[in-house]
C-alpha cells in the first residue's frame, strides 16, 4: 500500500475495491489491502450497494 492510501486510511476509514481488469492480479490486490474485488466494471455497483 502506498503512503497516500495509508494516510487516507488514518484520516478517513473506508473500504477499497481492487479491480482485476487493470494492472495486477487478484492476489496482489488482496495483499495490498483491497477489501472487495471487482472482475468487471459492472461488479462495482453491486459491491457498493451490497456492502453499504
């Protein structure tokens, strides 16, 4: 996790979504703190609504 995200987590606790249709694998995203994983753009609204 880079320093910007570390600082953001300290100031504003929030969940993060890692996307597998960009750079990096699901394992890398999880290792760097992704709370949820989206495999396509259409997964994002479902993740946000289900977990809000």
